[in-house]
C-alpha cells in the first residue's frame, strides 16, 4: 500500500520509482493519494510505503505560504485510519517512510513514535538542493551490509526531533559551512512491525543511484518480510 502526494515535490515521479522497486521484489502495489483511503485499506497488506507530504499545515511555525492552503491541502488521519495503522503494525506489517514522511501527520504523536523522529517547524531544516552530497554507510544491518558509500544530489534533512533512540545506517554532512553530519536512514521495530525511515528520495535522480536503489530494495524486503 503506497500513500503518495502533497506539495512541493514530484510525488507521481518518485512514487513511480518506488513502485518499480516494489514490483522488483514481487509485491503487488496499490497507490492512494487520500490518507484515509490508504490507511483504511491496510488490512492484509505486508507493507505501507509513505511517500507523501500531508499534514495539518496549521501547527506552530508553519510558514504562511502553507497555512494559506490548509483548507484544501491539510490532512489529518481519522481515528479509524489511525487504528488501522496500529493494527497493521501489530499484525507484523511494515512501514517504509520516505523523505518527507517525518513532516506528515503533525497532530498524531503515535506517527512520530513509529518513525522515531518528527520534523519541527522553525527548528528542523535542510539546505537547498545543490551540489552532490557524499553519503556514508555507517551502521550494521542487512539493509546496508556490503553497500559502499555513494554520491547523489538530494536534500540532507537535519535537526529532526527524535522520539526514540535510533542507530543511523546512512549519514551525510550538510553542504553548509559547518558541515554537520545528519542521520539519513535507520531501521527499527515498533508496535510489532518493522520500520525503515529513508530521508533521501527528494526526486527521481536520487533513485537512479545504484547504491541508494539497492538500499531501498533491501528496505522493502526487510519491512515487508518479502
């Protein structure tokens, strides 16, 4: 089950990249752009992939350019959808949370608890998309074992608020004067299910890098138990 869509990103294009990897693993893919439709359809699914930017757009610190669109673009999962997500994890289902997923569902604390991190407006940040970034494989896990470091053009998210202790598997220095190193990918178990957060994947060129594609494919297998 894939939840796709939102502002400021070409989600149809990146979801097509993810769909190709899901197909390669042998999973049948169903894509939804409505939050409740995706979550309420989870029963029996091996994996939920969130490649979306959907949040209330009214929380503290949100820029006015987003607040103005909250009436049409804002989203908050219903209580039934939230319960369906919990049931999905409890049944051993997986979650692959891509790129903007920590920004999603700001009024749902359990979402951040599942990911292990949340975006905080006014604190979390990323430098503009620019020169290629050198990415380091820094942890031990079957998702990254034997994968070399790589270079790609992508956004390096930083200063997320962590709701749990996570062990970075991939990290990179932000292309800024201070070159602070930020975790970009981690894997964890939560609520009975497996969760991978991959903060890369802003645009299709990120999925064209062989090493990143291999990591995504392994993350699909691990979270989906495929």
